[in-house]
């Protein structure tokens, strides 16, 4: 029997999710990843997310 995927803790929403991507050893769930790429720089949520990503030196994920 295969080991079940237990997922990981997303660094953005801080919830354990099964689907997501790893960037520089940090996990971002699929949902947050999609939200990040759709956020407008004017959006307060964008700034909040950027702050978190900067802490992890992940701002390269953002194309804006
Ligand atoms: Zn998330």
C-alpha cells in the first residue's frame, strides 16, 4: 500500500494542504499560489503576501 500524501503546511494561509508547490523548500498550496498570481499590487492582500514571501526570499514568484 502506498503511503498517503499528508500534505504540508502552506506558508501563506498556514493551513495543511495536500496540493501545492514547493519554492525554496517552502510549501505554498495550490489555492494560494493561484491567488498570488492573480492579486493586483493595489490589493492589501498582495502586500501582505509579498511581505511573507520576502521573508522567505521568494518574491521571485511574483511577476509584478
Ligand atoms: Zn495556502
